[in-house]
């Protein structure tokens, strides 16, 4: 038996209150340093390349609308010793120009494999069944760090016939697992600065930096860590590579309880979502909320002349404009924790879009103790 799924704004907010109440009841959990910080220089590097996908079943680029595809094919053929006569219009539908992207992990060595994403940049209808030809992948410095090639895996599928078409998922992009081979490594010499390492917090916070420094020094029993600012912590590491790796592994597994995040309310203007963390509070304030709606109704009437008259039958529009305003009363809102704040806003009976305007007004009045962020 199928049951209809009906969710109101009030029921969703009530469910949010229950979930957040359970979360607030839990004590703050300590986290490993590897989850809140990274060692400086140990990061991925993005790679990008331009290439051609061949072997498509008539779903490639139309070279008249995408001339760069034909130019790329001509250049590739010339490198293989094949000369295409100037002015030749190659009407090929089984070739597509694509952009290839990949992430180069830290400490990658030549010969390792990388996963790549392939995306069409022309007007190809589908890359299903295509093969990516050898494509150099370059870094931000313009050097080639990997070579990509292989058969694409496209998750989307589509069909069309008789003017009708159906499509599931996206067909202009695909993925190749292990489709690129590393040709050059990114040089990274940890501890080159006299054996000192830098630990960078993912979120800048002076309190969390102080707790990390205290936890590291307590773990090693001597002052090996010092905070440079609210994000960067300097570590005095061993001189040898093996001892430095053991030292970094030990640091990453130390547990620290980070400081609570600052009070923040996030608005998603595209979806109408309103999200606030547990640090949000409301000082006592009075709010009046009401909706104003304007309804315009146009009816078309027919003016019919009498029989054997000289007049003409015409259509006459009759427009009525009505303004409706809901009653609004002052309501007192106040909340010392997130549950009270949600209950107070829920009592206003406002939609998420209305909550944005209400919260902005509460922030301007000084009642809302949080930062507002619109994404």
C-alpha cells in the first residue's frame, strides 16, 4: 500500500528540533588532529588537459558549429604523418573535443594511476562508447605531470525516435578509473627548513590553536609546538626522514577538543533553506509578521450587437485587482539555546523565505546573536 508523503514546514521544523535536541545533549567530542588540521605542503594538485574522444556512434561534435574539434583532429593527424589537404571540410560525427581533469595526490610517483573526469566542451550529444586519446595533463605551472588515455564510462543513457527523446542522467561527461599515469612528481621536502614543520588548521581559531599546542607538548613531554597565529602551528620535528614520518603520524592521532563554532545563520537564497548552529541565541524582542498578497483576475466578456445591427462582436476584458493582507500581531521571541530559538520562530508561522527577512530584521535590531551568511 502506498501512503502519500505530505510534509509541512511546521512538521519539518519540529523534526529539526528533536534531532538538534539529541545532538545538544551529547558532550563535545575530541577529534584527531588529522581531522582539523593539515601539514603545510601535503595537499593535492589539480591537473587539466584538452583532448579528443573518438569512436562515438554518430553523437560527436558537429564540426561546423565546433570548428576547434576539426582543427584539433587535423593537428593530431599531422603529428602521425597524415596530411589533410587545406580547406577540407571533415564532416565527422564520431569525434568530440573534451576537457580532462584530475587530482594529483601528494607524494605521487611516476607510474602511479589516477582517476580522471572527461567532459565535453562542444555540442556532442553523448560520449557513451568513446575512447579518450592520449591527453597531456598539466599543472598550474604549465608542466605536464600525467598522461591520460582510455575508454570512458558514461552513467547516462538516452534514446530518440520519431521526434521523441528520453534521457536518464548526463551523457556529456564520463569517468575513467585509473585513466591517467603520473609522469612527473611534485617536489616536496618536508622539514627542509631546519627540520621544522608547519601544521595548518582548517578553520582559523586562536582557542583551538592553543589547545592543539598544549595537547602536542603534553604528548611529547617537551615544548615541540608553538602557535604562530590562529591557524599556523610550528613543530620542531626530527632530522631524519623515517623519524619525521613517525613524528607526523603521532601528531595526527593526538585527540583535541576544538572550540565551539561561532554563532552563525546560513541562508541558501536558491533553495530557501535556513540553517543555524547550536550557538545561536535570541535576546528578547517583539516581532509582527504578516503577508501581503495582490490578486489580479481578468475575465473576458463578449459584447454582442443586436440582430441585424451594424455593430461588431468584440471581446472586452474585465480586470479586478484585490489586495489581501493577513492580520499580524506582535509576538515576543526569545531563546537562550537553539531549541528555544526554533520554537520562537516556529510560533510566527513563517515560511523559510519569510524567516530570512525576520532574521535579518532581528540581526539589525541587535536581538539575534549570530552572523548571517547568504550562499
